[in-house]
């Protein structure tokens, strides 16, 4: 819907793409056409830790993990990140 954290008309594609490619890397998939430096640009360390835990150890993810994912997102945006991962 081109908004993030109450800001309208934001291009969220770079963020979503970084989540997607980071998740693929966790599974050992590498895309030669993607610049992986953007993962560090768009995903803070706490968010990468959350995504890794969600993808690799989903059975131990807690609400506290969701609250401390390192980015100020609305609840439905956090769910969107989880779905992307």
C-alpha cells in the first residue's frame, strides 16, 4: 500500500527485497544479480536477528521477539515482514 509506519507514498520495495534475499541467504540460496550490501542498508541487526530466528527456529519465537525486532513498525507491518520471511 506504499506506506510504512504512518508515512504515505514510500517505496517499500528495497526493504521488502532485502528481507526476501536475506531469508534466501539463510537457506543457502544466492542470487548473483542482487547487491547483498543492501541487506545491511535496509535491515538493522535486530531485525536480521528476528528474521533468522523466525526462519530457522520458528517454534521459539515469542511476542517479546516481535516487540524488539529493531524497527518501528505497526503491528500489521510486522506481520507483513514475517510473511515475507
